[in-house]
C-alpha cells in the first residue's frame, strides 16, 4: 500500500480526527453487534498509547440529512467506552462553536465521539465548507473506515483534502491498512492456484468483477442466484427461479470464454415457495419444474466445490451460495464456509453477505481476512479507485 499510515506521523500531544465505520445495528437503544467497533480498537488504542487526543466520527443509518433521535451515536459511545475501559464523551453535533470548544479543551488520552455525520446533508454532498469545519478540529486526519471508502463524502474524502490545506496529514488507520493489504494482494499478486467463489443474487452487479476474476484466477466457482442466469444461458428451464433475462447474453459469452475454469452447481435445492418452511427437494439444474425455484446449492455441488478448492493457495469468496437468511436454505453456504475454515490457504471473504454468513457460522476467526465493508471490497477488487483512499497522503 503506497499510502501513509498512522505509523508515519508523530501524533504525540496532537488531536487526531479519526473517521471510523460505526454504522452498527441497534436494538432497543443498545448496540446489537459491535464487530465494527472492535475492528477500530487497534487504531484508537495506538493513538491513545502515543499521547494523542482522539476525536471519532462516523455515520449511522440513513437519516437523510435530518436529525433522527433513534440514530444518535450515544449507544455507540457507551459500548466503545466499555471496550476501551475509559470514558468516551459523546458530543451533540459534529461541527459548530460548541464542538470546537469541547475539542480544544481535550487533553491527551481523552476520547470524544462526534454526532452522526449524516445528520448534515452537507456530509453526503461532500460540501467543502463542511469538510473544512471538520478539518479545523484536528492536527491530523486518520481514515479507518474502509466500509465507507468508496463514498466521496465530506468525512471520508473532503476532510482529507481540507486538512492537508491546513498543513496537516491525512493517513490510513491500522484497519484501513490491513484491508488494503489483504485485498490488494488478492488483486495484484495472489498466490496460485487462486480460486474465486462468487454468489449473490445478481450477475449484472458483478459482470466486470467476473471478467476481472476470469483473467486472474485458476478456477471460478459460481452459486447463488447468479448461477440461475448461467443455467438459463445454457438452455435449462429454471422454473420460477430468479433470473436476470437481460444478463443471459453476457452469461453465454462468459461461459464460452471461460472454458472449464467456470464451475457451476451440479445439483440444487429447490422449493415450491420462497419460504423457509416450503417443500424442498434436491434435483439437477436442468430438472427444475414450473412452480419451483432454486434456493441453494446441493450436496453434490459442495463435493464438487471441495474438489475444485483442493490445493488452492488463495481463495476469494464474495456472495452467499443460497438464501442463507432462511435456515433451511443456508446449508450450502455454511458447508463452503466450513471447507474454507479447514484449508491451509489465504482465505479472503469479500465483505457484505458472505462476511455475514461466515460470522453467522461462527467461522470468521478461521478465515485469513474478513473485510468490514461489502461495497468497498467489491469496488476495490474490481480495480476501481476508492475516493477516500485516493485522498490520503502518498507514502
């Protein structure tokens, strides 16, 4: 990674403005899942250990530029305080005279959390004046919010430029560094054999990703809803399964260009309704009757995928292989997660639903890397520039 990190700047006695991704689920006024908060702890503790005053900022939910009481950051501050073992003061806004005064009064070793940045419409608009107000709070800007790195917002992209104009540094945090290092390795220099697994509902969202992967990987395993479009491209009847008709010609072209490297399910679990309690059975992909729909990969496919993964040195997985939200149609996804957990390979989970599936299976700690951001991961793996990363100081 050719971007400067917090290791490259002197933060002692300085105010560090840290963009974190604390967009966490709340339930009855408390944090329901603190995974993203815990992921930011190494950066926060690094700064505190080096005598910095730490000002944290994040968005939460989609308040659409309005103050939404249920989306205030107070529960997040309370949970972070517990995890850090020290007070975390939550401020009632993220800009303005009162906020500036509170920040100016901070001592090294103190932590404050600004209010939800998306309470201001200027955040998503990447308003330069708003970004400048944020930058005025600190001496150094640290971006540790990989999950929001694909968004050019005031707190992710604009503030980096604004603080540089003030003579300050704009650097990556430890989580951002880790994300970029592991995903960058998968993009630029994966150890071969390199096997990719793609799932999820739509192929149209990932066409450029599929094309990129087919150029770099040795085998590409496809499941989930996108496999249905490939089945349709092969002339199979798929009953009432989700199919992207507009993407069928693209699927046909990919099948033709990929040869034997693209591996599709050899059996599927079908149901007579999109319901966890629907009648279900296992059939071949060309045996899906009208009124039935494909909701998971079958046991023979798991075996086929296991064989295709044999000997792999790098595995990248993006997207669930069935409707994993329904327990009765989650077995294919869980089975592949177990396969990866038992491999002696670099296993990278491409964020989003596949990351949720791995965590749901209790296997996240047995993967080499599970990114914190789904959309950012996909765009980075496709080779797109992430605005918030591009805005950081060059190493």
